C-alpha cells in the first residue's frame, strides 16, 4: 500500500479509521471529526506523540476508514468495531461478552424476565451489564416474588391456549396467560411496573400500585387490593434498606477509576432517586500508557453502548475527551438531556471519592485473584513433575478417550492442556475406522497411531505427557503403538476412574496422588475433558443417524427432501413438533407428503 497516496486522498468528513499491521489484523480503531486531519496526524514527524502512539505507528502497514454522517454516528461505530476486533492498542472493557444482563422480552405478547449474557437487537429490553451473577439472581428472585409473571419458555400468544396450567399458576406466582384469556393491557401494566422497579423508580412504582389498590378496593375486589398492599409494603421495605446519598433525589451514575500497570478498575455507583441502589466494577485492559481521561472516555463509550437505562446525570472524577460528543450521544440514547458532571466539592465529590476508594479495593482484589489463578496451573504441572519423577515439567499434556455403544458409532477424542490450562484450538475428534465391535484397547491403539504417525510425518514435537483414560490394560495397549512408532521413551500414564489411581509404565503398583493435590486435579480435568469431548461427538453422530434413518423410512422422503426438512427445522425434534402447515412450507414437500411425514412421526413418537 502507498501510504502517502492514501493519506492524500482521505476525506474531511467525520468517520472511523482502522489501523492494520502487516498480517492484516486490526490493531487500533479510532474516530475522527475530520478523517484527513486525524489520520494524517499519526504520520507527522513534528508531532509529539506518546510512547503508545509511537509503538502503534511503527506497526501500521495499512488502514481502512468508514465515513459517517456525524461525529455521534462515528462514536457508535467506533465502539462496535472495538468490540468486534478487540484491537491490541485500544483500551478495552475486559470480557464484556460474559457480563450478565436482565432481559425482558418486550417484543412478545406475554413477556418474561430472565438472565442472559448476549445482547441482541430483537426488540427486547435489557438491564445491565452487571458483574455479580449472584446479585442478578437475587434481583430475579425478588421480581418473581413481587410480580406474578410467567417464567416458562413456551411461545404464548393471545390466540394460543394450553390444556392445563403449571404449578406456578396454582400457587399464584403466575397470572396464567397460557390457559385463560388475559387482558394484554393488564399483563403489559405488570411489565411496566417491573421496568420501573429495575430502573430504581420505586416512588413512581409505589404511586402506581397505590392507585391500583384504591381502584380495586372501590370495586370491592378486596383480595386483589390486599395483594397490592403486600406488594407495596415489600417494595417500601426494600427502599428503606437503601442508603440516601443524594439530597436532590437524582438519578445518577458515579464513575471513578483505579489504575495499575496495564489494567484499570472502573467503579460505578448506581444512584436512583437519591438512593444508593448498588455498585458494579469493571476491568479495563490496555491502559498502561493511557491518560486517565482516555481510560474514562473508553469506558463510557463501551459501557453505555449496551446499557439500556441512561440516568439523568453521569458524574466522573475528571474531564474526559470528546465530552460534548459523548453528551450528545447519551442525550440521543436517553431521549432527553443527560449531564456529564465533574464535581470539585460537595456531596457529588464525596460520592466520587467513595467510588475511587472502592475502585482501588476492587482492583487490588482482582489482581490478587488473577495472580492466584495464573500460579495455580503452573503449580499443578510442577507438582506433577515431582510425583511422576519426570525429567522436565509436563507443559503440554495430551489426553485420549473413546466413546461407543457396543462398538457402534465409535469415536475418540484428543484434548490438549498447555501450562495447566485447556487449549481448545488443538482438540481433535476421530471416527474409528479399523475396529469393529466393542474393543476399547484396539480403538485407543488406532487413534494413537493416527495421531502420532502424523506428528512424525510432519516432524512436529511430541507432548511432554500423554494421559489415557483407563487402567493398566489401556496403558499397555497404547505403549505397544508408541514402541512400534519408535517412541518407547515417550512419557505416557493412565488414570483409572474408580480409585483415581495413576498407572505408570514399569511400576507394579499404581500411584495414588493426595486427594487435595493440584496435580491430581489437573489429571482429572484432562481426563474428564477428554471424556466430555468424546461423548458429545458420539451423541451427535448417533442423533444424526437416528434422524436420518427415521426420515428415510417415510415413503416419498429421499436424501434431498430429508436434507430440506433438516435444514428448514434444524432437528428431528422440531420436525416432530411441526404442524401440517409448517411442514408444507418446506421446499419440495407437498401437502400430501406433509401429511405422510406428520402421521408417520406422530405414530413413531413415544408418548
């Protein structure tokens, strides 16, 4: 690429740019008010760049850009691209995909509330992200106790009806939209109340519930009025437990950070109607050379990108970059004015100081846990070397297991652990090709020969340790193959399930490792992972065979129609549950054939 020519042709409009290295990987994503001015600035020798920017520029081999209509649009696109590419030189919210959210399926006739870790543009309403799963489950339980909302996964519409209600209906934990005509407006009112509850608008919620209680009492529906009274009391009790920290009863997020080396902990104090509802802390990566303002800016973009509720005020510890653009973006998301505050004194400054203290404690706690988790697997392989009396630490371990049903659909698995942790990219599955009948020894021999013949042919290194699931018999069977391959010196052991005994070549008695040793835990993880991986593959093949054979038995269904049915529905179970109209929608399936498929599957489905 001719960088000079590309730089000369850059547009002056706002947009997003993606810096790439020689391998074509995106290493940095940025936004600009003027793409030409911003991107050119990286390559100007007269500019006083930071160490991080200098390191970035050295690695830039190419760049792409996308023009947007506004700077706010560029900000949104930048946050999405950072999440997609996870660039090395950007400050990133660590593991943001794994954070839990509370989801309300607002797009359904009768919505439900549950926890999820994925946010989709599906019309649902999301609350989060949260960092404490226990707090999410506690909130979910509280919602279920306060509001008689369905929690089943059934697809319920205003037309669909079930024959019998579930237990939740009988114990009055669900209004039962599946069995009785339920006013959609009544159910939607329940959802609006839950939204107010999750947003922390407890005063507004109590006001609404009181109005409903009075209306029910006036209608002489005293039972319903009493239930609403109990609901109000429960919410009041919860509100009383929350500390009042803001005298103006505002809705605020108080945000502060603590930084150490390449990590930052960002603390968010959640204040609703002046009460401290809770706190969340998030870890940011790639902050080693960044200014605090840059870290705060990156967090605000990534955190509020998926946050469904935006408070009236976002209070931060110092001025941030792109403050005006971020305010405009938050205004757009909230639908009304959002104020970014940087307090110097007073109650808000005290709250920022509280957030800073909590950020420091949480970062310290995270680093201690992280250090322990990193040292734990290394300790395990070092222990293993000592117990097995090995010449070197077994940094790479390969584990094998076989799975079959009386010899049919036989498969084997290979799992790999490096430095005491699973390396899933190196896992392999095998279909057994040369063995007929239930002969686990022969199956192990086949797969070990196939694996290590290939390593020899490609002149690749052998693992430091091979682990076989089984006892002495399995171990000896595998050793025969290794001797045949000229690898008699290869370290191989087996782990028997019943007593967790380790069988070692040349030793008459098995080795029994201490029950609480990290070495034993590691061997068990490798063995169990190999078993899980083999069993899942075996089940998948068996399910595929059953599906294919059952569909093939239906007159008029050949390979093409079978594949069309499976592609349309995804599984035999879904084909079984499909009605005649749904079956008729599949390409190549006539009404007559749909009837034949439906009748056959109904007759051959167990009650």
